[in-house]
C-alpha cells in the first residue's frame, strides 16, 4: 500500500483543484465523493492535466462501513476534508440534511480516522463563522458569531467539534481553513465551478449572464456603507486557495493541536468592481439591475491574511484579472459545465476547443 492523502469531496469545485495540486506536488491521492453535487468528469480532467490519476471511491462520509473500508485498504497519512453541502438557501429549507451531512459526516470521518490512527486533518471552514459585527480586516482572533443560517452553523459546530477533539488527544494535528470567497478556475479551462441550477454566488452568476444562460444579474443592494454602495468581499483565486491547503498540510506535520488560518487576499472588491473586471477580462457586457438587499448579507468582509503569511509562508498571488480571465475561460469552454459531455466523449468537446 502506498501512503497517500485522502480527499473527501474531491470531485467538487475546490476538491478537484486540490486533488490536482496534490498530484502535481507528488502525493498519491484517494478521492471519496458521493457525487451529490459533482461529476466524475472533473476527475477525468484532473488526470488529463496531471498525467496521473487519483484513486476514486464513490461513497458517503456518513457511512462508517464505507470509511472503514477506505482506511483499511489504503495507507492514508492525512485527510483534506471538503465533502459537505454548501447552499445557504437550501440549508434554510433542509436544516436536518445539512446538519446530518456536514456535522454527522465529519463526526463519522473523525471516528474512522481515529480508529485507523490517522490524525492529520485539514478542514474547509468559512468566513461565515465570524460574527456580523466583525471588524475588517477580519483576524482569526475575531470572535465567531451567530451565523444566520444552518449551513453557517454547521461549519461552526464542526469547528467546535474539532477543537474538543484536539484538546482530548494530543495526537491530532488539525488545520481549520476559513475561506473567504473562492472564485476562478484552473488556467487550463478544463476544471472549474459547475453549480447545480441557478447559482447563488456572484461570480458564477455573472459568468452565466455573460454566456447568455441567464438574462440579468440582480445586484443585492446599492445602499450599503461601502464606497459604491454595493457589498464588498474578499475574492480569492481557487488556485491560491488550494496552495494554502498544501502549505497547511506541511505545517501541521510539525505543529500539533488545532490551528486556524484565514485564506483570503486581504483586499475587498465591490459587486460593481467585480462586474467591471469581468467585462474587461471577457470582452462581454453583463446586464444588471439593482434589487433589494439579500437577507443575511453584510456590507463588507475581507481577511487579515497575516497569520497565514507568518505561519504557513502563504500569500495569495493571483489578482482580480487572473480570477476573471480563468473564470471566463472555464465558462466559455464549458458553457454547460461538465454535463456538456457524455462518457467516452469527454475532453474531446468543449474542453479542448
Ligand atoms: P462542492 O459542492 O463543489 O464540493 C463538495 C463535494 O462534496 C461535492 O463533490 C459533493 O458531491 C461532495 N459531498 C457532499 N456531501 C458528501 C457526503 N456526505 N459524502 C461524500 N461526498 C459528499 O463545493 P466546494 O465549493 O468545492 O466546497 C468544498 C468545501 O468548501 C465545502 O465543505 C464548503 O462548505 C467549503 N467552502 C466553500 C466555499 C465556496 O464558496 N465554494 C466557501 C467556504 C467554504
Ligand atoms: C457576494 C456579493 C452579494 C449574488 C457566500 C456564503 C458563504 C460562502 C461564500 C461557503 C454579496 C452579491 C451575489 C447575486 C449579488 N460559502 N450578490 N447578486 O454571500 O459573501 O458568501 O458564499 O462557505 O458562506 O454566504 O458570497 O457570492 O453569494 O455574494 O449582488 O446574484 O455579491 O450580495 O455582496 P457571500 P456571494
């Protein structure tokens, strides 16, 4: 058995980019995913770019027998845990599903890790765990708040679960990575974000308006106390984000216990700035109109990334123009995402055009 990194949710948006980066860094990778929000096509494309193939096992992190099988048949050294549900609106309609999947799923995973004596874990958390009144730039020491939806609460619960676990047993080495707003795609245009149905997030929405799939972007509020009145966020290129995971994996090797790092650029951009940057990168115009504020939104949110810089030696390298150019390359080459291709045909159609 070769030793390897287990990536849960590795067929998804961020997980597929991380799987690629891990393969390119020389790791062997086992991906587990139940494909509830992804397609195996992403991994076929990861293999094409890397020239190496991750091992894929279809299954659910809530299934302890499945996890036991994964750990007993592979020599897993560390786990990078992306598997989870992430749609804020769905979480309001189906809170039990979100708690079951995100909280219970992580609990099952930690139990299986403990049984297999695997104690290195990198967890995908979110800036959503910070309180509404958090002062920007947001530092890791800022208090966590009261998230406005079950998705956010599930992330906070998992953070607390992991904190208790690390305190209970000194063998655990856990990195909690709080992502700000991940965007963009691998520069090949072969892998990217493929949201189900109408996107909730800003950049996939903008891209789908630009490609003609959606008519018009609704800007949720122009009366925030920000320079142009629209919401300000810290958008981070997915390539930078996954590099942060590789750094965290290396650092927790020598840093036991629980560690929390923000992964953001430290710069905020407004919705209007994002639209303009996208139009510049794509050469397309994006129709928009002002709509009422969206419930639960805050005016501005960006990271203080100094802790990740000092402790991980990590800083975001890519700016807004790369985020936009790569998002547009992915969207324009794959207008219908991964579903544009049928098996056997993949890679020959959109992605290679
Ligand atoms: P994604 O939906 O593209 O990827 C998640 C993957 O997990 C999917 O492939 C899905 O099929 C799989 N999955 C879900 N439940 C599973 C289960 N029970 N068992 C096995 N596989 C399961 O989402 P993403 O954007 O790549 O996000 C990855 C992680 O990062 C998530 O935990 C998400 O909450 C977190 N995160 C995402 C963002 C963002 O804006 N994209 C921001 C902060 C945090
Ligand atoms: C960004 C800005 C909107 C869509 C969400 C989750 C968070 C995290 C990342 C997972 C805001 C505005 C958006 C649109 C708009 N996910 N907007 N029209 O809200 O910062 O964070 O995704 O962890 O938990 O809450 O990201 O991309 O939805 O919005 O005007 O159609 O764009 O109001 O100012 P957000 P977003």
